[in-house]
């Protein structure tokens, strides 16, 4: 299993951090998706922390924007919070509990249960808020969400580039429902008919409609966007025959 594939310059334009040990100039740390450590001034590197929780290495959330020493403590700041190592990268502690720093892209409030909200968070997956408690229901970047109007256990969640998911058991299990063969934009929009939960829409390269709760899809546009990806979608609440969508700067 290769860990280098997650860091080989694929995200340097977005996140790249570096820190040098205050007691040994040859001991260098860099962060991208994971944290890497060199003990010979950068000639060779070994992984110090990994973005998947519970693995062989210590955990720091992916997309690392900051590494810095305070005394002999090494701090890591990423899209998932703050972490610290007291032993120069051998082990890591998560300091993020209680930080109110989540960036939510979109959410849906259940009509069946006013205390139930499903939302997608930047780099922190899809999350469900129910009667005062949060549950992380799916990983990756979380984006658009839809709640069924009468069944609080049925809702849709999503991840980047057209990953549309549906659960019927309150988020315990999900089915991947984008069976169209098309990808979507980074934040793929989905929408539900204002009165009928079985009618849902999905904006990919084309606009798709399902009348059976995302089991089957009909292509409504057939190349209208010339392969560009739809990034906004809304149904007129007063007349569901009117559907507006945008791709780039075209409405």
C-alpha cells in the first residue's frame, strides 16, 4: 500500500506546510495530505501521520495548512482541526473537540422532524443533527442534502463530483444512486419536487430527473450544456414545471 500517492504534489497548490525541529536542523516536517518527517535534511522521508483515523500511523486530518513548533511541541493545523505531537511526530493528539469551525456547504431540514438536519461540511463529510446530537454519517467532502418530506429515516447526502447517496435507515447505510455515468461539479446540486419526495433532480453534465426516488433517471437536457457541469439548481416552489439551473456563467 503506497502512502506517497496522497502527497506527490497533487495538493501543493492548496495546502503545503513545513516546520524544522528547534533542536535539530536536519529534522524537517512537511504536510500536505499527511505529515512526513525527514531526519537527514530532506534527503529521505517517512510518514509521520496519516489522514485515515485508526490506521497504523498517528492521525491528523487531511489537507494540512500549518505546521509549527512551540518549544518541543509540534502543532498541525488542517481542514479537520488542530493536532499536536509531543514526541517529534511519533504520536499525535487531536485537539479539535469542541471547536466550532465546520464550514457547511448545504443542509436540509426535515419536515417530518423539525429537530433533524442533514448537512454537508467542507472536508468533513455528511453529518446529521438530530435532537441535539451530531452523527457523522459519511466521509469525504460533504455537499448537498435532501430530506424526505414524510419519512425522517430517508434522506440524500453527497460528496464531490457527483457522488449522490441515499439512505432509508437514518444514515446507517447508503446506496450510491448516481447511475447515469456522468460526473458532476465539485458541489453537485440536487433538488426535490416541492410536494412529492419521490421526484428528485440531479445536475451533472445534464439535468436528470427521477420519479421513483432516485432508482431510475431520465435525461432532460441531452447535451444542452455542451459537456459543462451544472453547479446551481432550483425548482420554483409555486410551479414545479419551472426549473432553473446554471453552469459557469450561463443560466
